[in-house]
């Protein structure tokens, strides 16, 4: 059976060039970069080369890059690190309500510990209004953390408008760019970003590879203490192979900008057009234009996401959903809730993320299958039958 | 995909008795889209037996399989027997449900029982008005 991955944000294959670059550092060049002797030389150089490539992707200096094992770790280092270093200055943190759980859950804990946390609302597309940020900044604000793009609905924030506000007050601005790095051009200087999180596995690097950018002069305390690796901000023998993987993936993403994302946007837009033409009562979640190139989030009205996901899997199509039934916590997506998607539409949400193997040739198959399973599930849906009986008067406005 | 039993997958793939019976004798609705699942059972009763039963379900794989299983279990049973079908039995008949999906099985028998109670209520009223 045909297999089509439309869930690349969950996992993507490691680029073969990346893998080839990594492999020697498991065996041939196994040395410890901290060693004073010859065995450490090659790994040390490779680590610094990787740092240079990661820095290049976001317009930073190599010395400003801290390797981590994930974007979640980078988010933890950013927030806990700033909070620890800036405790005397204040106790107020601002973030958006649609941050990743690796940000939100830390903030919940900090709140219990006595910090004041403000979660900014977003508009129907998921965009933070700079005026709202301006209104919430106080003398006690020690950190603002707002993602560059949302991993679920793909919405890209007007980050320079937000950083302009923190910059004038001297408040560090952290952005979780796990979903955005490698997909949209980033320049930390032009965008006014002080700390930035990225994840290698989001752009064909290996899982377990992440990094935090910390602008020179911004004070961060370590959360893993020990040796002085990574400028003392992350103790532990460096994972050279993973860092090399991240660096190589960053180099390839930088070189492929903007061709690679542009190619994916074209396919994504064709897919979107095809789905909306063939399936009635479909809703787009997120911004029509200001969104990540590989992201498409739609709600199939009257049906539930897990059932859709299972039916699509039977047709060899792999997707993800923001439905409560697909989450372990049985809660529907906090992102869809924050942008005001009604519960029944959040239940029927599908997150489609494109990647390397995505192509226009598969679009008719995907469209046919989604149209089929939507019809099948709608025919057994009490909401759909109610809609048919009551006519189109109550239909949601597209 | 969650780890569903073969029986759950079989009912999900080929759900039985979908729809609404014509001029139902009893209707039972449970759930709402906020919690994730909605079920509507309609029944036709003849000589104290469930002659026909159909359902409409908005929900996950487990919810659809549970509806299908409940409809199969109820068909042909007397009202007393059908009222004794428990959510636990439905889950057992399906070869078990993942822990976080047990709440789906709770809706199935509830919706059926509501439909039966709706029928009994209507019977009471018509018996009263005819006496």
C-alpha cells in the first residue's frame, strides 16, 4: 500500500549528508573535545565547526550557541537560566498562551514558587498583539518568551515588533524557534532576539539535537552544573556526533534557503486548495499567509480527529490531530482553544506537516481519501445529521 | 494509532447498525463535543423487545466501536435484558479498551438505556392518557 507521511513535524528522516557527517564521531573520532592530547583535536574542531554552522543559520556568533539535547532542554535552560540569574531584578514573566508545553509547564511551576506569570492572549490567527505585550511589561518583568512560530497552527509572530518593546526596557526576549528554525530566515540581530531555541530534528537533523542561542552579555545560569563545557552553561561531555548532525543540518538548511521552503509552500498551497475544493465544511486553522511553509492545519466539521486519523492510516496516510481523544491528557489542543476554535471543530482538527518526500503527485490521492473518510464519518455523526435537518442556516461562516 | 484490540478495530472498520430508525419508539442522547464524544441511539420496540436499534456517533475510534458493539448486543433483547447491559460488559465484549479510553465505553450503554427509558416514559404517558 501507498504510504504518505503528512506528519513530518513529529519526525523526519535524517538527511543522508547529515548522517554521513555524524558517523565518524561515534567510532573513528571518538575523542573527548576537552582532552589536551591529539585524540581530542578532531572532535573539538568538529564541535566548533558545528557551532559556526548553527550560528550562521540564525545570524549569531558561534560563541553564542549552547548545544542541548532537545528544544525542550533549550527552553528550560533559557527560562530557568534567566530566572535564576535575574531573581534579584524581579519576579514577573510574560509569555503567550500558545507556547509549547516545555515553556508553559515551567511557567506553571514558577507560578507555584511565587513568580507572577502573564500569558498573553492571541487573535483568531494566533498572533500576539504588540500592544498587549506593551501593556503587561512592568519594572518587575525579567523575561518575555514568545515563540517565533507555532508548531501546531504554523502562525509566525511579528517578532521584531515584540522585541522592540523589550529592548527599550532592557528585558531579555526569548523565542522558541523549534518549529521555525531551518524553515524561515532568522537573523537574531535584525529581529532583536536575545535567546532562541532550536531543534535539529525539525530540519532533517537527528532527534536529540538542539541548541540555545544566548546573546553575548545576557546573563543565564546553568541548570546542569558540573564541568565547564558549553561555557559552563551545560555540564557533561559534549555529544560531538549529535552536535555535528545539528551543524550539518543547519548548514544544509541555510544553503537551501529560500528554495527548499518555497518548494514546500507551493505543494502545501496546492494541497490546501485541492482539499478545500473537494471537501465542504472544511476550516483553516491559523493564518492564511503568515504561517510556516510546511504547515497546514484544518478542521473537518462534524467529525472527530482520532477517527479521521485512524481511517487515514488505513489508507496509508499519516497525520496528527489536536483532538482531545488523541492526547494522553484527553484535552483538546490549547492552541486551538486559545485562537477561539469551538470545541467541536477542535475535535475535528488535522495537523498536516509536509517534508522532503511531499509532492504534488500525491495530492489527488490524499484529497480522495480525506474526502472519503470525512463523508463516511459524517454519515455516522449526529452533528452532521442535525446540520442536514436544520439546513445551512446554522452553518459556520468560512 | 492507539493500541486497540482486534475486535475494536473490526467494529471501527465495519461499524454495524449506523443511522436512525424510522419513527423511533425511544431516543437516547449522551455526551457533547467538548468532552469529545456524542452518541444518539434510536430504538424500535415490539412486544417488549428491541426490534431495531441504530446509532449516530461523533467520537474517537473507541466511541464508534462501542456504539457498534452496544447495538449488536441490544438487538433482539427484551427491554429488561437490554437495561442490564453494563459498560463493563461492552468493554469486555470488545476485548478491552485502553485505560484512557474506558470513558468512551461508559457512553454506549448509557445512551442505549436512555433510549429505553425514553420509550418507557412515553408508554407511561400514553397508558395514562388512554385510561
